[in-house]
C-alpha cells in the first residue's frame, strides 16, 4: 500500500513538474542554447575573418602570377571579386564544426547529469525537460543563424552589384570626359587610335594591360608587388609610364590629358621635310616663349631627335636623311595661356614611301589626320630647273627632290581616298621650300609676298596648274606658304616659318600670338 502511495505521489509530482515549471525550464534552456549557438557563430565567424582575439588561421590568398597567355593581370583581384566568397566559405567551414561540438557538449552534460539514476530518481524529469529545451533551442538557434548567413550573402551580393555598377559608371564617366575634351589616344608607332593604354607599375615596372575599374580594383588596384595604382585617367593614371595596348611601344608622357593632333608632313625624297620639321619646332618654341605659352617635348625619343637634329642643323647646316622605315611620331605638348592644351604628333615619313602605292598604304597615320603639310621643292620642277645656269644646277643637284611634286601629290591623294580619308573635310598646307635657293628666279618673275602671288607663280611660271586644281578639288581648304628653312647666326628661324607655324597651329585651336 505504501509503495502504491509513493508511486501515485511520484506520478503526481511528475505531472505537476511537466505541466507547471517544466515548460519554463525547457524554454529557458532553449533560449540559452539558441543564444549560445548564435554567440558561438559570431565569435567563430569573427575569428575566421581575422577579428577579435586569437583570430583563426585562414588560408591567405597567394600573390597572383605575372601576366601569362591566359590574360591574367599582375595584380590582386578586388576583394569582392573572389576573395569575399573565399572568406565566407572559409568562415562557414570553421563555424559549423564549432557549433556541432557545442551541441554535443550540451547533450553530453545533460545525459551525464540527469540520466542513469533509475526510474524513481527525481533527476530524469529535469533531464527530459532540458533535452526538450536543448532540441528546441538548437532548432531556434540554427534558424537564426540561417537567417544571419542568408543576410550576409544578400549583403555581399548587394555590395558586389553596387561595385559592379560603380565599375561601369566610372568607366562611363571617364569615357565621356575624354570625349568631351576631344582626347583620343594615338600610338606614335603602330598608329592605332582610341584605345586605353597599358601602364607600368611605378615600383616593380611590370606592365598592367588594363588598369580600368574591374575585377582587379574599382578606384585603385594593388600590383603583385604591393604598389597601389590608380585605375582611371581622371584618378591619376596619366602619371605612370604608358604603353600602346597593341604594339607595347612607349606612349607620350601624360598621355590622355590633352586632345591629340596628327600632323603628317609629306613630299618627295629630298624636298626638305625633315629640315622643315626642325625649324617648325624651333618656331613653336620661339612663338610660345613670346606669348607665354608652354612647349614640352612629350617623350624621350622626341627629345633625343630634337637635340641631335638641332646640333646637325646649327653646326653643319645639314640634317640626316629620314630612314626608310615606318616613322615614329615626334610628339610635343603645346599649351597657350588661353585655350586647351594639345598633344601634337608630327610624322615625317621618308619620301621613298610616296613612290609606290603599296608602300604608301603602310602609312596608316594618314587616316588619322585632318591637316596635311605638303612640301614642294621648286628645284624639282623641270620648268624652274631649266632656268638655272650650269653652275647652280651642279651646286643644287644634291639637294634637289627626286620626284616632281605633281606626281607625289597625285599618288598620295589617290591612296588617301583608297584608305577612306575624307579629304574634303581636311585642310592642306602647301609649303614651297628652299626660297633662298631660288631667290634669283623669284626676283626675275616679280614674285612678291602673299599667297596669291605664290599661287600665280606656281601656275603661270612653273606650269603646275593641274596640281593646283587637284589640290582645291581634293581638299576642303588649301593654304600656300613660301618658306626657307635657314636659321640665323643667333639660331632664329625665318619669319616665313613662324607665319606657317602660327597659321597651322591656329587651325588646331592653338592661337599663339607672336
């Protein structure tokens, strides 16, 4: 009887426990377990991400290889483009074992503490309640953690999309600004135009073939050596050494900061193109000095050529003949006190290129020009040459151009049209050279200063009417100058060169007042 009463009391006590304090205990246990799991998740996640004390060891991203045939850039990928996903996976890989271990510890503690004492022991009801709370807390904690992990993924995706949008927004802004300023980058070696340059790292000199905003950085990219590089011209990439993205030839210094002008000088071999280029650059320097403008030679090749050519001209009154190879541009920056800065590329191809159409087609820079300088050597015109006496013919035979100007002009225009150049929208500057050598003929023919007198002399006395009509038919604007490329003892150029230079630069938006 006593055992029955004890059983009834035990059942009543168990019922009372499971219906009144049991749920509270189970709820408290559930909240505790859920909270412990969530706290453990954030602690382990923070340690995995390198936050807080004793950060968990993470697998660091290895430095990227230098550029290979598969197109890899020598730079670290921007964090959102790869490393963020790697870190998230790595963190979760460390978090879930910690959570599983925490759950096993809770179950082990409950089992060892409240079970194993027999059916009549009062511990087991508490253990049952705690097990229920443990199970409920685990479900609740995992649900919260799942929401947090999902939110992390959503935030990462949102930030990635914002970065992706920012990439193309920055690219678009940069492109529009370059278009507004009229900047189209031109390679002085392969003649390609309208590309974005490759840049050389300022620290390790390795080349980055596309520094624009992308997977390797939005505003800045990090080179494999650790150097931080700007990604856009408007952010300062023009301060780095630039190279052609196609032929990898060096470009002008600070390329992309000024509108570019392509100025070809063409004419027969021996017409005086190279000499004219030298004195034009000297004239630009003189005019710029008087007007407060600035002239800067844009690359090392131009500086070397300019120094050597000036020495030859001043010391011996002769310049080396242009080599028969594809010419590299001589580039200079001109910036007036008022108005925009310009980067001028002057091309001086050897006259031999104008003898054959096949070779002339190689001069693709002609398709980029809107102003052409055509050098006419009056000594090459038979009508004038026949009027020289034997002594003058012997003296000038070595400096006489090898082809008459009409042939060279016709050959060039024919190929320009075949290349698709709209010459009707271009201008032609006709430079009649060697005035000093034909001064006697000019005096005899009564040629005075002025374009009209020069054109009339070419037409009536030198019988170049067909060429003159072809010029006006082919080009939208034609201007004539009679020049001499001699320099004075104090290294000053002739006034005719300054007039030619001022007029030509003014047509490029560079009005320099002498």
